[in-house]
C-alpha cells in the first residue's frame, strides 16, 4: 500500500527527502557510468579476441602464434590496450572479494571477457610487465569465473547459444588446472560441443539446400519471362561473352582444334560420304567452335551443307534473342538452321524432375527428326576433356561401377541417336584459345554458381586440383579412358556371350542363368543393365539384384515370379531360364491390367490393348475323341512358346436356345478354369485377356445331355506392337 501523501505538510521532511533523492540520483548515475565503462571494457576484450578474424585466421594471428616477432608485437599490443583492465579486475577482486564483470546484467559475455583477460591476455602481458600478480593466482581466479559461467549459463551452453570459439576458451581454465578431473571434464564438454556443431552444421546444410531449391525456382521463373520475338530488346552485347570479329585465318589450319576435327572427320567420313553432319548448336563456345571449324573443312572433305539444331528451352528472358542470334550466325556461314522451342513444359511450374525428363525427350526427338530429314551421320556435341572429368566424379558419386565412370565416348548411342564428340581430347582452354584467336562468338555462361554443376565446376574441381596437384585432372581423364577400355574388354569376353544366348520375343526376352550362376554381383549388375536397357526396360534396383542372385544361385531352384520390378514381370524356371515380359503386352502391375466383363462375339475380333482376341466355333462333325483331345490341349507348353505372342486354346461351350452361348472376358477361378489352363501359371492367367464360360454356361455343361460346341480361342499380339518391340531390341 502506498503511504499517504504529505505534500506541503512537513517542509523539514520534504527537505530531507529531496536531499536523499539527490544523493540516490548521484549514486545511480555513478553506478550507471561504472556499468557502461565495464560493459565497454567487456566488449573491447571480446572484440579483440574473437572479432578480428575468422577462427582459422585467429589461430595463426592471435591464439596460437608460432612466429616470435609476431608474438612480441601482439604482446605489446595487448599490454597497451588491456593492462588497465586487468589491474581493475584484480583490484576489485582483492578489495571487494567480488568476481568482476560477473554481474547478471553482463550475462555470459562478462564472464567470458574476464576469462579471456585473466587466462589468455595475462600470459601475453606477463612477458612485457613484472607488475602483474603471478599467473597461477590469475589462473585460479579465471577458473572460479569459468565454474560460475558453467553453473549460471548451463542452458545457453547446452543449446549452442554460446559460440564454439568462446566455448573452447571458456574451458581453458579447466585444462590449465592440470588435474585428471578437470581435464576429463573438458573432454566431456568437447564431445558435447562437437555434437552441437554437427547439429548446427546439419541445420545449416538443410537450410542451404532449401534456399538453393527456392533460388532454383526463382531463377527458373526469372529466366522464363520473355517473348518469342525478343520483346525485351536484348542486344548482342547483352547475350555474348565474346563477339565475332574479322580474323586472319591463315594459322587456323595449324591450330590443334582444327587438326583434332580433321582427324575426327577423316575417321568417320569414309563410311558416311553422303551423310550430313549435324551440330547441336547451343551458342556456347564449344558448339560454336565445332560449327565454325567444320564449315571451314567442308571443301576439304566435300561435305554437304552443315545443319545446326538449336534447342530453345524458353527458360530465360534472353532465350529468344539467343535463338535469333544463332540463326543469323548460321545464315552467315551457310549452315542450315533448325530450332525447336520447348513450350510443352515450363521450368518453375512443371515439377523439376518431370521437366527434365520431358525436355530431354523433346531434345532427342528433335535430334531424330533432323537426322531423318537430312540423312544425318549423327549429332555432334561440344563435350571436352573437362566435361569428361566432371562426369567421372559425378558418376562415381552416383554409384556407377568401374565400367561406367566415363559416360562419354567419341561415338555413342543414346535413345536411338548417334552422338559424336570430336572435342573430347581437348581442354576447354584450347577451345577458348581458338575462339579468341579466330573471332568465333559465343554466349555468356548462365550456369548458376549455386547449382550442382556450378559447384562442381567452380568449387570442387579447382579444390581437388589444389589439393592433389595439376596432374590429378589428367588422372581423372585417364581413369575415364581406362574405364571405357575395361568396358570394351568386359563386353567382348563376358557380355557378348551372354547377349548371344539371349532371345528376344514379341512378349519379352529370355536368357539362361545356369552358365553364369557363380558370377558375382558386379557381373550381374552389368549384364542385367545392358540386357534390360537393350530392350527398353528399366534396370532392377540394387536390392532387387541381390534378391535375384539369391534365387538363381540357390542349390535347388524354385520356379516362380521374382520381385524385381513393379512395372514388368520377371519369371524364373527350374532350369534357370529367366523370362522378362514387356509391360505393353503383359501389364504386370495390377492397376494396368486389362478390363474384364465384356462378351466376345463369335467370328469377330476383339482388341484388348495390344492383343487381338477371336473365338471360332469348330464344325460339329468333330469326332468325340478329337473334341476331347482339343479341349485337353494346354494353352501353351512352355514360356518360350507363349512369349511368341500367339496363344490358342479350346473349350466346350453349351448350346442354349439353339445358340452357342457367348464367352466372357474373365479371370478364371478353380471352378471356371478350362482344362486347357489347368496347372498353368496363375499370374499369366490373371494378366492375359482370356475368355471363358459364365455361370450359366457352366451350369448347363454340368448336364451331360446338354449339346455343346468346341470353340477355339486365339490371342494374337498385334503386328504394330511386335514391330515397335523389334525396333527397340538389338539386331
């Protein structure tokens, strides 16, 4: 409760109160001034010790100086700046038995500054002054303050609110005590700090990843804005890193780029004299140099006019301007120009993985179209030795095996397109040299530095070269070449015999495993990938390959379906033969199965997916024995026979009201299954579009007196489907 007011009632009391208030005010002012002074001293100490350098530089320049001259200079500097502070702290402790700078108002920073002053800076001052107390006494005071910091700021310590460098120096007084207990305590706290650092590092990593993803979306959106006709008004200077200029080409034939392309053309032109050379012309320095040099070599090798294919991804505001520039450049050189603008998907709107997949399909279709239109030898790409090295690192970290490190060869096949890489033996610097010497223009590199490719090219590769020396880059290139050579050797000695015994059928492919069942995981991963990819099928997961091996290497093989893929079926027979089915005609995934329930009219063909299904009533003149034999014939005698894409089976169908009862597309049960399908694989019966009798017909067939017909059901895989499959497999 507040006291009653006495204003005007007791002048003496008012006078005394006024003096007291004045004294208290002066005292508060003095206290405030002292606090501000101490706070300034605290911040000066912390800034000097922690705020001048990052931790790695601070170790060399301040915390752990090895150079004597530099150490003497730091000793003198610390003595001049902080001698007064340490004397003040020590005097306060001696006079008032108080721990200075440890008041609550200063938080952990006051205690941290006192520890640095007494435990670290004092050691520098001891070398320049004899007026300080013995270091052992200062160490003891620092230890007392360190204990208080640990006790009063435990929450901040455990949650990493105190920075790691400060944590380290807060533990120094414990270590300087040199007892088993205190050093063990330091070890425990180091482990805690290391765990905190890992958690902080993981937090930062995730934040960086999320930020990079967000930047990728913003970058895509920004690059996407623009018009078809360069509405933004980009000039050549806006898009070009290096502009074209008239150059003396006298020395061009002697340049290593020209000689490299000459050798490449000489190697391939003899078997392709009339073929057109097609360049994938992005506008980057590599493809622009290829187009320029090949155009110079046309007369020497009597080549047809060159063709350039430019893919306008429409991702960046300047993409239309770039496409127009490439077209003008081609017109100047007499190169036939084709441009494919991608409008079907949009970066920043379409899911990134989906965008990459569709854009790639469009790009390769543009390549195929150009090859078909101009009878092309293939598509020339601008990959060089640096790209090859990047591929080796990327493929190694993506889990590619020792035979797949390169991913780039001078000539390769991909999605039905022949890819040619004439610059693969050359360094990027050599290609730049040609462009700068002979006036070949090229666009600015728009690869973001934060992207995977940007980090690999601009940070990781230079770092590896710095750590392991310049020769390390040549070692990566050599590793790619050796990987390709090993692949060729493995192909000849191991893969080719495996491929020779693989049979490709309309419904899938078959191969034996018995001759190779003792081979290891590496062999099977390689041959399975090659065989499956040759048929246009996706590879098994690593886990599925292990499961596959366990089944085929078992002492006693168990016939059945292997769980290798969800989208297509893989079946193992007792003799070790593996059958792989194409999902187009044998939809293994239940969601893709053919519909059932429709009737099948006799004498007419019903199309179900790629299958044509017919039912034909056989003549009534058949002998009973002959009818029984047909009905008992199995629909197929082996998987190999069934996979040829033609299946016949017979079944009895009753006459009802003088008409042969119609058949129904159905999934057989034990009761409804025709004799032709008894003891045959149930999965096959569930997947194929089969017809049988309905419940009414089955009821009538139960009466032996009911007249019945013999019906032949035929399933044929469509020629169009078979043709597409044949085109996808090796000849």
